[in-house]
C-alpha cells in the first residue's frame, strides 16, 4: 500500500471513529429514554391487588394514563398512591359519584413544574371480582403516544416521552385466582442493558463503512500494479 493510500485509509478510520462518537450518544439516549410500567398482582379471597411499578424513569413532569381492565370480570374498588412520582400532583377521576371507583374510563393525571426522576411503586390498585368471575381478565394502561407523557429538557423546553406498558392477566380457574404479567417484574431489563448492544452496533456500522471504502481501493491498487 502506498503512503498516499495508507494516509487515506487512516483518514477513513478517523471518520469512522467520529461517527461512533456521533451515533453512540443518540443510540444510548434512545435506549435509555423509555420508561417501563410494570404490573405485579396478588390475590386474597375477595381482593385482587395490583402494584403499578415504574422503571427506567429519567424524568417525567406530567403524565396522563387511562386504566383499562376487563369490566365483565373485575371492578376497581380502591387505590393508594405510591412513592414514585410523589413530587408531582396526582389527580384522578372523581370517585364521589354513585359509581365510586367503578367509573370507566378511570384516569390518572400527574402534573408538576419540574421533572420527577423517581422509580418504584406509583400506585396500588384494588379490584373485586364481578359475580362468579370465570375465564381470564386483564389490567393495563393506555395513553396517547407523543402527547400524554412529558418532561422538561435541559433547555427548559417541554418534550414528550413514550412508555412500555405491561399487561396483567388474571385467570379465574378452579376456584383459585392466578396472575401472570407480560413483562416479568424481576426480569425487566434495566435501562442500561441495551448500551452494550448499541455500542456493538455503532462500532460495527462504522467499521463496515470504513472497510467498504478502503477494500475496493486496496483491490484496485493490487490489480493495476500487476506486471
């Protein structure tokens, strides 16, 4: 390889390194910026308790969630606020009417002037089975993407986040109630677990870009330098 070609290859490698520096922070931000709402349930003879757990929260200043559940088999009968997002004001659907907590849809609205970065239990919900409930019921939350979850960025601007939301399945079978969730609470990935993957992909992309440019030049040099 000539000096000029070697110099050019080094320049391409430096560009690849710079691309790593540009792509990696964006990738890490993408991997780290999606909070997860997990649901964990337990039952007693006449009560189904659901803990709503927040993970991966890097900052929320306001959030609107709609509780969604199988009303043919369950009815909401009470709730308590947890420690997560406790610095925000929580407003819920009015329960002073004749339907009480059974009003549907039931809404939760957190509001504040600054980001709350706490994680843990946001809510504890209490459900009662409807009549002689059979089959499988569900509990989850809905929200409007790109609108209902907000945070304040470093420049003081209001931005939106999106969520990963769990669904809890309540199975009424053989006079015993079993509960399973779609995202395992203990096994849910921490927000940093994807960083290694992002790093690997970023470095791989940069290396492929460098090789795609350098290898044809090397081949052409060897090809045309043959006697």
